[in-house]
C-alpha cells in the first residue's frame, strides 16, 4: 500500500475510534422509536378497608354534587298558599224564633221549653219539632255550624184542629172479630208466667173495636185542654193519668163525638194483644222478638216514644207490649178455671187486702218478661205515673 492510501485510511479510522471510546468501548445499535411513558413508583396493594373508604368518599362526593345541583325555575317558584277550612268548635249558642212565641220546642226528641232565647248545641245535625195549640206541627232537620247559629220558623194555623184530631181517633179504631181463646199462662209464656196468670182458661168474646194506638197527648189535649205527661210529644202516649182521669176523658170524648168509647175489659185486651182469631201464638203482641214490637227497658232510652213506630201485631195494633202500660175496665181478681163468656172481672177488688184495678202490657222501663201478652198488674185507682196510659175500646 502506498503512503498516499495509508494516510487516507488513517483519516477515516480516527473518528470511529473516538466514538467507540466515548461510549465505553461498545457500539450501540440505534434504539427503536417508543411511546413516551411516565414512570411510577411501585406502591403497596390496597387493603379492602382502604378500598371501601375510597369508594365511600367517592360516593359522598357524587351525593354532594347531586344535592348541590342548581334548582330549576319551577322549583324556584313560590309555593301556593294552602286553602284553610274553617275550624269548627264542639258547638255553638243557637237561637230559635217563631211567629208563635209560646210554641213548645223539641230538640232531638226532648222538650226544650218554648221558642226564644239561646241554647247550646253541638256541631252537626239536630231534629227540631214545634207544637202549639191551633197550629200545625212542624218538624225539621237543622245543620248547626259556624255559619248556621240562628233559625226562624213559621207555624201554619190548623183549620178546625179539634175536628181533625177526633176524626183521626175514630178512624183508628180497629174492628176485632169475636172468637174463643185460652187466656192466661199458656205454653208460649213458659216459665215466665206468674201465679196470678193461672189457671189458663177458655174465654169466648163478642166482636168489639179497640184503638190502633194508645191514646196520644194530642188527643188528650184536644179533649181535656191540658197535658199531664212527663215525656212531652203530640204523638207520644199520654201518661201520668189515673183511672178516674181516664173515665173523665172518655165522658167528654163521648159528648164531643156521640160515640160510646170505654176502656177495654181485661179479656178483650188480652185477646186483641194475642192477635184475636188471627193469632200466631207469639209470646209478645205480634212477635217472639220483643225489640221488633215494643219500647222497653233495653231499647227505650228511658222514655216513651211516638206511637206506631214498632211493628204491629196480627190485627194491626201497635205498642201493646211496650211504650206505656194501659188501664183496663176491670177490678183485679183471681182467675177461675171455668170457661167464661165476655167476662168483666169481679164487682170489686179485695186482692191482697186492697182495692186494685187491672193494668196490662209492658212499658218503656219494663224488662222482657214483664212485656208478655198474659202479664197482669194490680194497680190502685188513684195511681198516676209516667209508665201508665190507656187505649180505647168501642
């Protein structure tokens, strides 16, 4: 090799040797192009408690974000004011007025004196009734509340009230066809029958008429001009009348009507109560279920009631087992075992050393066994009490 070529070779070799010395004596290949990554420091694996804590924290953040959302325009709108109903108290002072100032006022079936003045009534509905001589009876249902505390009524004059009442009394007499029956402690009366109802015996009766209802206070008022009853009400039975009061009422009634009204005999009363010749053998007057036909201790509310409100018996007669007991024409005596025809009882009474008349039927204060069709009571003629009234016969 000539010196010229040797010199050129050395010139080319020197740069290569310099590079090899700078890299530690090794020639490295060019590195492949790689995606830049961020180096991280290795960490310990999280425990389950740390995971739960982190999850809870994240959830709380989400909840905060939800709760702190911006309200909508609809939510920002003012709430409407609630509609408030008037608050009702337990009751009010109520006033009543009427064109007839002395009219008798009944509230919920109880007399409240005459119209005028103020009375306290509970909030709600109440039944009102007004009565006055010479005027038609008025009945209403009123509603007491904050807006209704004053009520005014007008009574209409009743044309010839006396004639109307007396004609109704006559029209309400029921014809009872005569027949035979067993009077006293018959089998359906059972062990409730008392000694004075024995012995049971045969009785034959002629036809007669008897009142469909007990004599009412309205009828007594028209005839007698007064009303002695404790439990006031035009259609309620008259009570607080003794036997002689009844005889005076009948005397005046016959003078007004030209009829021959009287009290029923004891036998007539029992025959009618049993249903006459239509009898179905019930224990009480019209049923074996006392509540269906009578006002008595268990359902009366300790008072009488308007006549004809319970069921009638087989003849269409009402209240013969309840409401008030009823005077009969007979003196009280012991029964005979012999058959009788149209019996009128003894000529006088010396029962248990006293003079007693017969009263029959149950009343508003009696127990069930005292309301049977055969039950008898011996009553002093002068007795006046609120359990005893009358029914007419003709």
